[in-house]
């Protein structure tokens, strides 16, 4: 992959990271607002469900953030766009869909 393309993906990744950090920030503040849990049992159950959703979202976004950070460090060390499993290059189409992909489509599906 040539440097120009790598730079383009770097821009996309940095933008995505900003977005995620903003969203995580909002999730954190909504958590604080929902505390403390005190209500009758049905309301409390609802609160717990909300918490679980927020936690799941939190995990998902946290995981994505990790992947983005990894992809950015792979850009820095020159291994971006190379499959971590088989060493083949990851197709541009795949990187456009998933800019933080670290394995090629074949390895991702196996
Ligand atoms: Zn592969």
C-alpha cells in the first residue's frame, strides 16, 4: 500500500477515534447521572437493564477504540494493511469498510 493511501486511512482512523472518545464520554456521564439506584423493584429492574445496555455499548466501543489504536500503531510501524494471520495484504475494499481490520477477509472468515 502506498503512503498516500496509508495517510488517508490514518485520517479516517483518527476521525473515528475522536468520535468514539466523544461517545464514550457521553456514556460515562450518563452513567453518573443514573446513579444511585433506588426505586421500587420494577423501576429498579428497568434501571439495571439500562445499565446493562450502557455497559455492553461501553465494552463494544472500548473494544473498537483498542482496535483503532492498534491500527494506528501499525501505521507507525509500517505493518498497516498486512494480515496479522497470513501476512497477505488486506484488500483496500475491506479496509475502506473496516479501516482497523488487522486480518484479511479469508482469515476473518475462517
Ligand atoms: Zn490473512
